[in-house]
C-alpha cells in the first residue's frame, strides 16, 4: 500500500468508550504510529483491542498492525476461506477466551477487513529471552512459596521490632502493591507524613493536587457523588446495563477509575434532560484531574514514590535495627516481583541502578541474629541462599526483554520505510509501550499511546495464565478442546498457527 497524506495525532480518533489516549507527541517526519497497550490473555481487554483496531482500519485507513512476540507474517487471513464468517467468529471467540489468540489475530481471522499483521521481533533475541523464561518458569511455584513464607515471617517479626507508625508505613505499601489500595491513597498517606517537601517531590506534589490536595475539586464529595449518580441511573438503565456499569468501578488504579468515570458521566449526559439529574461538575473535575495524573512520567513518579517512602520511614527516627529491617522488607517485596516476573518497567530500571540490590547473606545473618540463631520461617542451613541461582536468570529475562525493544523499533521503522507507510499500529504489552513511544519520539515520529478500556479481572490469575500459555506456545505442546486441534508456535516466523491434522481449525 502506498503512502497516504500524513495524519497528525490530533486527527486520530479513538472512541472514548473503547480507549484512552494516555500520551501523544507530534513529529515532523510525516509518519504516525499508534501504540496500543495490550493486557495479555485478558478476554475483555483483547475484545476491546480488536474493536479499536477495527475502528482505526475502517475509519482512519490504518492497514498495517505490527506486533511483538513474533516475526514476519503472523496474519490469520489465510484461514478465512475455510469457513463462513459465523463459524470463524464462533471458533475465534473460543480461542480468544482461552487466551490462545490475541485481539489482533481474532480480527484477522473473523472479519474480511483489509489488514496485515507483521511481527517485528528479532528471532535470536526473542529466543534468548525465552530461554531465561523457560529456565525460571518450572521453578517459580517453589520459589514463590518460599518467598511467601519469608514475607509472612517478616510481618510477624516486624510486629515485635517496629513501632505502630512504622508498621503502618509498611502496611500501606503492601496495600498499594497488592492493589488493595490506590496510588492516590498511598501518595496522600506519604505526603501527609512529610514536612517541607516543596521542590523535593514535584511529581508527587502534582499528584497530590490531582488527588484532592488542592481546590481543583472537593475530594470528600467524590464518593457521595458517585453513589448519587448510580442511584439516579438505576431509575433509567436496565438491570444488565447497570450491572455492567458497576463492574467497571475499579479502585486499584487510576486507569480503572477513569474507565468507570467516563462511562458513568457519559450515561449521566445521556439522561441529562431527565428529572432529578444530579450535578456532576465536581465529579467531572475529579475525572479530568486523574486523567492528567495518568499522563505523568511514570518513571520519575516511581522514583519519587520510593524516595518518599524511605523518607517517611526515616522521619520516625528508626534505630539501626529498624532501618535494616525496613530495607530487607522492601528488598524481599521487590525480589518476589522479580521471581514472579511481575516487575514494571520502572521497577526494573530502579533495580538495575543498584550494584547489589539483594544482599542475601547479610539479610540472613541479620535475621538470624534477631531470632537467636533460628530463622522461624526458613531452615538455618539455607536462609535466603536457595534463591541465589535464580536471581541472575530472572534479571536476564528483563535485560533481554530490553534488548528486544531496540530491535523491534528498528524492524518497525524499516518495514514502514520498505512499504512506504505513513501510518501504522504497534500492539505491545505495557512493559514495552513507554519505551517504544520514547524511541519513536526521538526519531521524530508522531506517536499516540492508547490504553483500551475494559472490565478489570483477576490480574494474578491472568498473569499466571499468560506465563503458562507463553511456555506452551513456544514449545508447541498445548491441546485445544474436544476437537483435538493443536495450537502450535512455529519459531520460524509465526506467533500463532492454528491447525489440526486436516489443515483447518474448523
């Protein structure tokens, strides 16, 4: 396909009910890339991803969708002629729910849209990344169980040596990390325990303003206004519509909160002429404020968050023993995420800056001293040392993932040059998306970063499902359903060949 007239970021329309533009930059190169963040194997997220792609293809003349996790042609358009549209949608739905195909593959299989899927991975670099993953994957259950025992022991030990306020600081961190508490709540807690912070934490200060620390909106009214809006809508919406709305009420992240508020306020607007409609001006200000917060530099925000947590703890005038315990507790939390492969990009970058982030022998010696030579949550012979061989493997997984990113950007740019494309879509996981935006911005591309809106599910279960499917795809060992169809990955060039012995999935 030849080059069309350039399209600017302001001209790319993303339906608000489908996705949120998290960030965008205008370049002068005449090339535009829409980066869509995907939540791997999450059914609702993948369905919305497919809808965003379809909208961009139908209305914005995007035809080329580049993807991570594969190389070369990864389209499923070649299977379209084997069955009717209804049959393809039936099979596509089943495979999508099982996590065996992605949203872009689903669209490629189930529609007749003119589209091309192309993997931009470097096969050798991807194989290196997978080698580290496959080394670690079978050991994860045992390692995670042991780390869980360590954390439980630390919690019990902390109740003996920490003050009530110090314990509360660690408790708030655990709630935030487990997503039982929101980022906004955690920031408000930290900043409320610090004095004279002007200039030290510019991003946290801004976030505090978005969280109601300024007169942008009245934070105390937000919860009541949500309830009032839901009560009003309950008079007009059908029961399924109301239930679907309430399912979006996510408290774990700003993104989930934005999705809920967009839908809630959109429904209020639909019935704005109805009697008894509530005033939602304050709620709209709150929604707009956290949208601005979601566009902040997450790397700088995370660094400030870590510094603030340490400063809050140090403000309690802890003893040397309490300081050491605090560092070990933080280190074990990071270690757990590393071994489980749940680190965010920002967490990994911070970890990579440290010369020796996990001083396991020192940790073991310190805790042994606190418990009179007996570690009640580990055998004295092993301590933390059973983890040592696996830390470099997990680190290699993340490091090789970073190396993959550079190759993917180079391959994307080359393919756009070869095909004379002025616009393209890149589907990538959240770990990579910000780095892709930065790299393309440096090459003067126009870039939009889009997050699909979807009902959040059990993130832990989805993560485990994704890791299992990733392993099975790579080794080509997964079986699908009663039809005995093999879902295989050809390491040569395809991310998803969906074939049975007759050469058909239908």
